[in-house]
C-alpha cells in the first residue's frame, strides 16, 4: 500500500477493476490477456462497449467498469494523477 498504484503493472490495475475472473482464468490472467491483446489501456480505450463484451470473461458488468475507468482517467493514460484521488 505504501507504494501506490505506480508500483503496479497495467494488468494488475485492470485485474483490480475486474475483481474476479472466470472458471478457467483468474482476474489477473484475464487482465494480462486483455492488456497484451488489445494494446494496453490505449487500445482498450478505443474499443466499444460491444467489442469489450465479446471478450471471453468480459460481460456487461466488467465492460461497464472498463467504461467507467475510461471516464475518470485521461484517454491513453494508465494512471490517474495523484491530485485526482
């Protein structure tokens, strides 16, 4: 906790947002797959809600969480500025 979000990899941050995975993959496995295959947060930000829902393990709820992150974080940024927390 002392190091904050800056100490976490993008996949770890996304896994926290996703909270749970699937029967086949943990939230971290799912987050790693998404980050690697969709070009990180920048690539993820360019995906529509419908496209996100087509990813195995991402349903409406998780796609909505990803959309919410998009709204509170600057486009293409993987981190929120400390003053916004």
